[in-house]
């Protein structure tokens, strides 16, 4: 996504090694793509949880 929106989506400096991004959501990135980023973030967090702690 950073390639599609240079300057609007960037790798976060403090947690970039985990693949987290910073996105300018003030209209530079379409809403559907912001939702994609949020969904991917949530999926990554859930995947990192122990199976016993994951939502069913």
C-alpha cells in the first residue's frame, strides 16, 4: 500500500520491524484501503495471540 500512496502510507519507525504502518487518513488514502489496513492489523494481532486467547 505504501507504493500506491507514497508519503501517505509509511512504515512506522518505532515498530517497523513488525510490519506496522502509519497512514494519513485525512483523505489521501481512500476509506476502503484504510479499512484494509485496519483489518490486516487486527488479523495480525489475533494471529499473534496464543490459541487459547483468540476469539472464537
